[in-house]
């Protein structure tokens, strides 16, 4: 397939299947916000609202409105989520819950910053719709609180324990990169570039140089040995791949050419090690020493690593013109559309397959899968193929 053919395929899937599914089924017109626990046909099987998925969906509809078409339906969907988020998602100290009841009553507080992370992205993108400067200002203020929460988890009630492992999580660096990339777009505050620079450096400290991959954990103390623990040997191929495209964008923003080349090497290493050569697809988790994993779902194939990989290799091909990335795009596209993409009758993607590629759950959404990874990846692929300058043809 040509790049143009991929773009046409992704455009059709995004605008004829994925977005219509969420628009039809996820909006809670009575209480506001979105349902995300939807079965194959779009019926709600759990009415509770998961805050990080509220933020992600607000971001998605705002981005569609801002960059694709000023369609009132998309702005209305974004506003439905934003009004609910601001009314219910925070406690009295400004911390974000993980889960709410349908009517907005708090249900569970996770003591992690990720609900707030996606509130930042939602606020920043929604501000661009013309909603008002206050949304941008709230996004900026919340960003710096999150940066503080990550530096000191005790502020969220997660004080380190005497016997706990001292390591840095790859996720923390990546969410800061993701937010800083979006907030830096408007320019003006040089601190975002400093965050990008620091997070790029910190994330690359997760590299297993022998395998050219990013591990989930990196020691906080030089010389500390994490490899005797499963946490220190844990490799999530999809997360490493997703990190690569964000880190490449950070390196590009900073003009860090050496780091850009290094990220492409890590992307290739992550795909090579993470690919199941017997049954195809990307493993969910791996132990880099081939030892037993604590995650029982490790050999499964999930929707989001494949969605992220589609964009990562599209970006790599467009920016380098290297044929190996087009080969990877063809391989990933064949597996993804052969296993996760549902027929047009219902729309959206399945989320979970076993190692052999058989669908294990016919749901279309839950407390982790919402309106984000799939439509974001498809939209980014379309934009990169149709709009970005680069040597790939």
C-alpha cells in the first residue's frame, strides 16, 4: 500500500467507525460527561465515570474541532465533558479523583497524578476552541502542581516506604513530556523547554543499551541494581514505542539531533524485541531476561500498543524516508486491522486479544479503553501523511 492508501484507510475508519461510535453511545445527556464502559454494540454496562478517560475524550473532541472541522457536534461533545470534569472531578485540595459515580459523586481516589494529567491536556486543547483564556490558565497551574506531585508523591498520600524500591517510572517522564509539548506550543514560558530537556534526559536513562529499548523502571541511585526484581526487568513494548514518538518530538523541539537518532534506534529495538514472531503482534509485557512475569496478561495483544506503533512508524518514515519504517507500517497495519478493527455494523476497535490473536473481550470500552488511543493515533497518522513535510513518500 502507498502512504496515501494508508491515510485513506485511517480516515475512513476514524470518521465512519470510531468517532461515530463514541458520539452515538458515550454521551451522558442527563448528568454530563461520558460513559466509557460500553459493550460491542455500545450499550452501557457500567455507568461510572473514569476521570482520566473524561479528560482524554474532551481532548479528542476538542482536537477534532480545532484541527479537522469546526463542527458544532464535536464542540458540544467536548463541552459536555468539560462541564462535568470541572464540576465534579476535583477534591477540595484540587486533586483529581480516579472514578466518579454517574452523577459525579466521588467514588475512588487513586493517589496518582494521571487523572490530573489528562485534565491538563483537556483544558489546554479546549481553550483553543475559543472557550476562554481561563481554561489555558487552569491547565498551566495544574501542570506545575502535577510536576510537584511527581517529585513528591507524598503530596498525594503516597509517601515512600522504608523498604520500597527506589526507582523512577518511565510513565512519569512521558506524561510530563506530553503535557509540556502541548503547553509549549503557545510559547512564552521557557520553563516548558526546561521540562522537556530534563524529561528527555531522564527517559533515556531507562534505555537498555544492549537491546535498544526503554524499561519501565530506572534506578534513582547510580549503580543500584534493579534487575533482581521483576520491576527492574519489565519491558512494555507499547509504552516504549509510544514514548519514542513523544521523545522524538521533544528532541525535535529542542534541536537535539543526537537524541533524535537515538530515539529512532530505540523505536526499532522496541519493535524488534516486542514483536511476536510466531503469532504476530506486540506483546503486552516482557521480562528482558526471559524470567517469569507477575503480569498474567503479559502475552496478550492489546489495542493501544498497536495504535501507538502505527503512528510512531508513520512519523519515522515521513521524517527519515527509510524503507524499514514503511515495512513496519505494513506489518503493523495488517495485524491491527486484521485483529482489532470490528466490522462496520458496530464500529470502533476491540481492545483485547490472546497471544494467537483471538478476541478475548468483545467490549469496546472500559475503565482503561476510551475515546483516545485509537482516534488519536489515526488522526496523527493522517496528519503526518497528508500534512507534514518530510522525505517519506
